[in-house]
């Protein structure tokens, strides 16, 4: 489709995801519907920022109207509300792309997460970002009139919808660039066509916007036109700016209230929940820049989509350059939101040029330190808030030691674990907690990997550790295999997988070394043959009959699966089988003279050990047949 003034009027259907989102949003966010104005003003401010950026190379885009503004007009009798801006505007194709579809990866998965519970869904929708569609929370119909800067006046576009499945788009002659959104308010939303209410909402939610937000002056004041008022006709209302109209990050931190910081976060992140913490810094010297970084309270829906939009809002000398400048923070801090305003980068900088600019690396190191400082402060000063942070972003932070070795120890200090001493399933133990309560002289930090924390808690390898009161980290997330592959020590203590064959466990003074009946180990080795590397008596088992342990060169199952999922070749290897000769099953094996029955029991013993380790039997159908034979006999 091409932009053309001759393009006919069309009625088109919304993308399926838009229909679903509209329905769920209108019902889930009804109790918090005043956010629609914040969203529309935020979008208008972004449009003004984009115009300023594009006008760097195309000054003619300013036409004869160079000062950015957002205007809010209303008619209480007609129950209408209009939000307009003189920003970049949209072409016909852009209107269809921006208002008829949701071109965001993971949208379908996000919608599948919605439960029908209004409170829960409202939180998820808030993370997704409601944007323009929030207008339908209060409007029975919405009309958009827009023209993109640089296009002819005849190439304007009119878009109309009642938000019920379709929209109409038609050509429009529009002299002024920018966008006007007119809402026909629902009967129960008439409060939003009121001057006092609108002023309050602008000052509450949009005071930090760097673009003037204007409302008509009250009649008594509007009799003589102010300096902002157009002079075309006497009937044209005079306008007054009702927000502070200065970019929040440019103001001294001492002059900014916590509430202003919170509302600015919602503007930059399109998240309607307040952040957990923030850090605002101005750097002067060899490099000059201002940063304002936030820690969100909950994870966005696309946190695990590597191609999702992330990173900071980048400005150069207060000129908006791009959203999602990911070059200034490592991937394991991709949840951090905020603004970077640099005086050292060129105005025409691109994503490619950012990679090559020496200032980028210096700023990245400094911002990484700022972000980690903020997380550390939250962990020390507000443990309850940190628990919320960890639930949302702990798994992402675990990527850090592998990605950022220079900060590995700092990141390790921030990690929280579910352990054999945790309260229930909570990840509430730090490595410092572990070391503080470790036995004197202990040189290791022990851990076990499994598919889930619950599976880790049930591992037979834990039995001797429980018996001796030694704490073990229970690692049940996929990222834990990556973490343990890169985090090798902490405070001089080495990490040790309790499934390693060379586990340094000596027998206690009052503990007799277990011994197998004569010939049992040799018979098991012969029965299992090439299925295992070897069979040996275990020091780690107390109640279970057997377990698998890893040889020095064998990867743990979780890391093998991680490598397979990433398409890498996984080296082979056979496990070692450890057995508990004091278990009833081993005693029965020692007494079994029928070699066929012995072979069946030996293989079942091995496959049970696989199952306990969270793996599947090597030959599931054959395993079932063996079990059936044993049950029948």
C-alpha cells in the first residue's frame, strides 16, 4: 500500500490480538481508567521528540510551527475530549501499522498469560503498555486526524473506530502536521470533559513531560489572548501551559519529589506500576552526561525474548535520538529502564556508530556500576522490596557472571537461593548467609542442579548432607546450569556439584564405611555393561538404593540440555552408578541367583537413578517391560 491522497475510504478489521487486548483492557483497567490521559500525552510527547530528531536532517519538517506543544480541549456539553500535538504525525501506512496492529514479538504469548482475573490481568496489561488503545476505556468512539511532517497537506489521514473489531480509514486534507485524537466520551466518563479534572490529571501524571501541555484558559483569563494563543480569530481560545514543561532528568535531584520520579518512570517505561528504586546522576568531566535509571517492580511480558525492545531512552543534548539504546547496559541488566542524555555523542549517531564510539564503552561501564549499586542498596536497605525484585528478575541476574566476569563477585553477592535451609520454596538465602553458617574449615559451597527446585530438594544426593547438617543450594532454573558453568568461587570458596564423582566426603569418625556383599559390584558391572562407566559403593546415599554421579569430564544433564537447545554439539559420556549396599533392594540383588532376574533388577536400579536425577530412562519401553516382568514374578 502506498501513501496517496487518492487512496479510498476503507473499513478494515483489527488484528486478532488488538481485538483481544481491547476487550480485556477495557474491562480489566476500568477501575484505573484515568491513566488513558497519561498514555495519550506520553505518545504525543514522543511524537514531538521524533519530529525534533528527524528535523535535524530535514529542517523543513518544522514548516512554520517550530515550537512543540500538546493541547487538550474539551466540550462538556457534547462530552468530547481532544488531545492534539504538532509532532511528527503519521502517514496512511503508519496509521494502519500503529493503530490497527500490534507489531510486537510475543504478543500472542502475552495474551495467553491473561487469566480472566481482573486484578491479575490489569497488572499484566500494565506491563505490556496500553498506549493509544487506552482511549477506549473512556470513549465510545475515537477519531484520529493526522498528517506526517514532510507530506503534502492533501495526504492527511482520518481514522475512526468504536473499538469493537474494525476501523475506518479515509484521506483527509489537513494543513497542519501532527495528530489530533478526538474522544466521544462514554456517559459515565463525562468527568473527563471538565477543566479542573483535566488540570489535576496533567499535573499529577504528566508534569514531568518536557513538552508544554496546554489547556484553554478559563473564560475570565482568556478575554485577552496570552502569548501562546494563536491570532487568527477572536473565537480561538487562549491557551495556558499547565505542566512544568521541563525534562525531569535535567532538573536537580534535590528539586524532584519521589512522586515525580515515579510518574516519570511510568512515562518512559509505559508500565503503570511504580518502580522499586531509581538512581539519578549527572556526570561532568572528561565525559558529560545525565542518567536516570529505574528498577521495575515486575517483569515485562517480553523479558525472555532476546529480540525484544530494551535499553534506555537516548537523548543527545536533550534531543531525543532513539528508544531502546541497548548498548549502554549489559544484557543481564536488560530490565533496567530510564534515560541517558549525553553531551559527547553526535546528534546523528546510529546504533552502529554507538558500537564504535569510545564514549559508549565508558558510559556503559559507569551505568553498569550505577545499576549494581542501586540493586545492592535495595538488597541492604529494603529486603522485602528486594524479595519482590528477585522474584521478577533473579533469573536474569544469574546470567551476569558469565556475561560480565569483571563484576562476577558483585553479582554473586546479590544472588538469592532456595537451599536445604530455606523457608519453604522461597529463594531467601544469600551466599553470605551460606558462608556465615558453614562448618569451620569448609572450603566448598555445595549445590545440586535439577529441573525444578522441588526436584532438587528430592535428590538422593542430598541424603548424606542432610544427615551431617551441611547446607546445599537447590538450583532448579534452566539458567542455573549457565551460572554454575561460569561462577566457580566466592570469597575464596569453590562451588561443588554434589553429583560429582570426586565429592570430597570423608567418613565421620563414628561412621563405618559401607561395604557391599562379595561379588555384588562385579555382577552389577557385568549386567549393566556399556550402559555405565563403572559401579561403586556410595558414601552419599542413606535411604535411596542408587544414584548417578558425574565423571570428571562429563557434563551435568542440565548443561547438556542447555547446549542442545542452543544448537551446540554435546560431548558424550557415560555416568557412574553408585549404590547403597545397606538398602533392601541391594540385599535382595546379592541373594538373587537367577541371572535374568538379576539383570532386570540391575537395569531397573540404573533407570530409577536416572529418574531420580530428572532424566528419562534410556529405553522407556524396555524399562516398562522389565518392571512388568519383576511385578509379575
